C-alpha cells in the first residue's frame, strides 16, 4: 500500500474546499474518493465534476464508508471539532481547516480522540506550509544571518468585503478576522521562531457597521527565547498590501472600483451576497475565476501579508519566487524549486504520515497552540491585559530535513535592480 494513493473524502464542499480541490486533483498520491455536503446543489455539482467519486448527504454517512481512509474537513468553523471527533471515532485520519476549533476545550478533545483511536490529526490550510515560509525557518535555523531578532507580519486585504455566510458574521460561531485569519500569520510566526510563544498583548478592531465582526487585529507576542513578534491584519479593503511591492498592484480579488461598488451595495443593502458566495463554490463562475484559472505564480501580499524576519546579520522577506535575503555583502534573491503558491504540502504531510509512517508536524497539538494565540488576542481585547500562554509546543528540527525547501538559484540583486 506504500505507493497507493490515499483515499480522501472531503466534508463540507464550500469555499475552503474549492480552494483545495485543484491541489487534490493534481496530487498523484491523493485519490479524491468522496465528498459530503448538506446542500443538494453542491452535491450535484461535485458528482458532475467527479463522476467516479462517492457522494454523501452528511458527514455521518461518509465516515461509515470503510473504504475512505482520511477526511479533509472544510465545514463552517463551529463544526470543525464535532466533525473531527466523529471522523476519528470511525478510524479516519483528519486534516481540519483553520481555525482548528472555537475553544481550547474542543481542541483538547479533538487531540485526545485522535490519539485514542490511533489516527493522525493535522491542523491544516494555513500559509505556513508554503515554501517561502519554510525557507525562512530553515535560514533562521541554519544561522546564516545570525541569531533571530524579531518577526513581523503585516497584511492589508479585502477580506471583510468578500461574500460571507451568516456563521462567518457571528464571532460565537468562529466568525470574524481573529478566528479566521490569525492562523495564517501565527502559524508562520511560530514556525519561524521555533514554536513556543510566551505571551500575547492584542487588540481587535471593528468599525464597519455592515459587518458586525472584527475586521482588524494587531498583536505583540514574545517567544520564550525573548524574541518579539508582531502580527497585523486589516481586512477592510480600502488599501491592499500588494501595492507595496513593484510586481504587485491594487487589484487583488477585486479592483479598487469593484471594492468601492461592493461597499456601496453593502451600505444600501442591495448586495446579492448569497449568490456571490455560491459562485465561489464548486461549479460557480467565481470558483473558476479565482481557484481554477491559471495565474502568474509570482507571490504577492495576501492574507498572510508581508513577513519580515530580522536577525543579527541580516533580514529577509518574500520575493516573487522565493525570498530576498539582505546580508552584509549585499542582497540576494533565493529562488525556490517548488511553486511559492503551492498548496499540496498539507496533503503530502497527511500521505507521508498514513502511508509511510512519518511524523505529523502540524499536529493537533500544534494547531491548538496556534488557536490559543488567537483566543488570547480576543481575551486581551476584552481585558486590556497581556495574556500568558500555556499550550505552546515546538516545531521539531526534523521538519526542516523532511520538508526542506530547495533553492534552485541564488541571484545577486545589484544596485540597479530595485526590490522595494
């Protein structure tokens, strides 16, 4: 069975799943075996696209299928914990999308259930898996530019004006920027810095009446080593960080004109948001345009944002196809072998664990540590106090060996070639 593709079922065929379906299709080590969704229209679209796949009307039906080995859970956030527990109880390995759960008690139960039933649990769907983030960690670990000094991640996006369903607008159900977006930045920051944060002082901001959820957060964190880190995300869509790099522009998911029109419709109550959301799901025009149309593979600031890592003898940040590395003898661009926008490494980690018996690095315990930071930002917002962390774990050094990023070219950037 070592070479056989892993038979994978998708629970919840929404927008998160739509983003991952192309990587699942393209991974020769994954057999997209089944899909489950409570929406009959979505199920029909899935069946039309994947006529050989099995289709189920509920997660409860899917997990009873003895031929399914693992599930990818991309349901609304409030179902992440119960669906993970259900799948684990039926002997299925699990990748659960971010946020892992709504609280630490749920996360602990998810980890305990997976361990009890002997299945792997991976906290997935964050941009920390991407090659440029892994390469940042590798360079820090190598000591090439000395000891780590600080990590800063800054994102400005249009997240708040993308189409939303009711539960995405309810913080009690995991809605809002802090629950849904901190995992990208916190996972990456924790990975680069080793994993174990000591404390958090954060603040969430909410100032769009049409969106009664936090659309902004900033957080100051301290690693156990004393290294500081900052994470900022503004999702209100007036300014986008892609404008800050010369190969980017103001056009992200929407053009500036489209963003202004969306905000006008939201103020007037005329936006057809339900139709827009459905369009992003399988078979819709939005899905085709955003998730299934070939785009330039050059990285641009997105929901993770611009990550700047400062060390004793240099700094680094993302480049179009790797990293810009600032050293005492000049600036280099380290170009990576793999697509910097690739999203198959979560699937690879699942396959390697199940088929090859290799370790899971983005484990349930890792996901719980990232969740703890997001919850601490919410708590700090309420109390105006620093929150001490208790569930932090390290990323093992073996991760850098097993998932090493190959640099195919190290190009010197001279004074005539601007990078800013």
